C-alpha cells in the first residue's frame, strides 16, 4: 500500500481547495463558524446549483454523460477535500451515488438521456424501493408485483423504510415480474414516477421526531414499459450493483465523521473529568483504534482498485466493512452516553456544531426535545440494520468469502 499520492493528484487537490474557498460562504473556514437557520436553508437551496456549475456533481462520470471524466485518484482527492472542508458534495445521494452509476452500467441510451441530466443538475430527487415489511434482509422474498399491460407496467404492493419517499420525484423499485421462476430470477428493477395517484406515502416518525423513513403503497401505480433497467427479470443482478455502489463509496473519507466524534468525546471527558476513569480511557482508545483500522482499510481498498488486484483480503474487507463500522459506532454512542452521564438527557448536551450525524438534520425543528448527540445515539441503533444487517453480513462472509457451509435452515414442522 503506497500512501504517496501522485503529483497530478496533488495538483488537482490545489484546484479543489481553491474552488471551495471561492464558493463556500464567507467565514466557512473560520474557527467557531456558525450559520443561522435562514442562512443554512439558503445555502442548502443554492449549493446544488454551484456544484453543478463547478462540474463537481458526478465528476467521475464520463464526459459524454455530463461528468468530468475524473480518474479514480482525482475522484478520491475530490472526496477528501470536500470532507476536509465539511462541504456537502452530493446533489442527491440516491440519484448520483446509487441509481446514476447503475444507469451508467445497465441503462439504455434512452434511459441515460432521460434521467442522468436531472441527477447531474440536482433537479431530480430519488428514493430506493427495496425493503418490504416482510422482505428486508431476505430481499429476494419481496412481494410487490408488476404486470405488463400494453405499454405500461402496473404495480401493486408495499415498500417500507423508504428514505425521503415523501420528497422524491422517482423511485428505483424492485418488483416481482415473474412469480413462476425462483425468487431471485423473477425480479425486475424499474424507474417509477412518485407523483401519481396510485402511490401513497406515509412518514414513519422516529424517536428523535424526524420522519425521513416512509412507507410507500402502490395501488395500480404505473411506469412505462421502457422503465426496466438491465432487462426484465434481471433485477437481482442490477440491484446488487446498486448496493455495491452504496457500500463502496468514500473509501478514504468514511472514517472522518467518526474521528470528529472521537475528538468531541475526548473534549467532553476532559471537561467533566470522566477521562480520569481508566475504563473510559480504554473504551476511547478502542474507538480510536477502530477508526484507524477503517482509515487504513480504506487505503487498502483504494490501492486494490488502482492496481486492479482483488486478493482474498480485499474481498473479505469489502464484505465486512459495513458490519465493522456500524457495530463500532453503536459502541461509541453508548460510550458517549456514559461520558456525558445524566446530561445526555438535556437538550443542550454536547456542542451543536459537532459532527454528530443528526446535527445537520436540525432535529429540534421537528419539536422533539433531544440534543444532536442523543439523536445520533438513536440513529446508531439502526445502522446495523439498513444496508444489510450484521447477521446477513456474517452469513455472506462465512459462505461466500470463507467457503463455509450454508447456515442450516430450521426444520419444517410436520402435521
């Protein structure tokens, strides 16, 4: 693993830094910089247009589809500098990180021309319609159906945990199009407009008062015959590509939000004296060690990508990474409660300007009396579930990476 970036990548870093200093609000890089709620809202509204003008949304896409055609190293540097500046990099996560790359790999030219421009410009929002009430970890057991009626697919069923479903313009949806084939083989991947009479969206209120997760009900909803991505009944393969994009992002930047949380915990423990507890210090160092493991493994992944090598170590790494950080973060947020103690129950517990994942959501706006730190604790409880549960990830590692026998299924009861 060579930790030295090539000269052209470092030259590109200078360009990115310069652009960020010119386009972020005045004072952004000053210590203690804060934005009012009104200024933050204005920034959020204007930033996607600036990103598009600068060409930074989906900059690694080929130039023929509106990207800059950046190399892998340039893309890494771009991500690193936006992370260093704590500047939002995406127009729409589901659009430019999940369905966009999926369309580049599997989509027809007509689909690319129709959908990629809106993703690049940040004008089209997306949601992911995969999980169902009884089909989460066992996604291939999904029951939502789509039947072809002339030039349209007619869709019926229910999805759940659909992040941003109440705001999305489109949903990339998994449906069962052939009930007579094995469950992995009869699934199709469709692009479905959300603003239609046949779709009802209901928000699911979380403990912190937010309702970003939704239930989505399809009652004779429709999409065009040409909205299938990757071919009819090939949705399982296409969906795995989408999940790979989700789990493979931010190889050298994903650890940084945890590093910021570690810093906040050390500051809080030093201030209230909990740092003198040897057990607290031991848990802090365990958190720090795991953050370093994430950082180094990210560099291993980058090296593997650049060299085109995929040994067993890097394959195993990709399968275990999500499981590793999600369990680590749950333990870290339990540590946060122990460091802050009873103060954890106060609305002003912890610094508002920290990098708690919930801080950017401004949870107090929804009327729930909880600090950003406590909201982050609540959110961490879900992290071992979404994107693939830890239990399923362990099965994948055991069966597909280590070659162990499949987990035995429970016996079928007899009459």
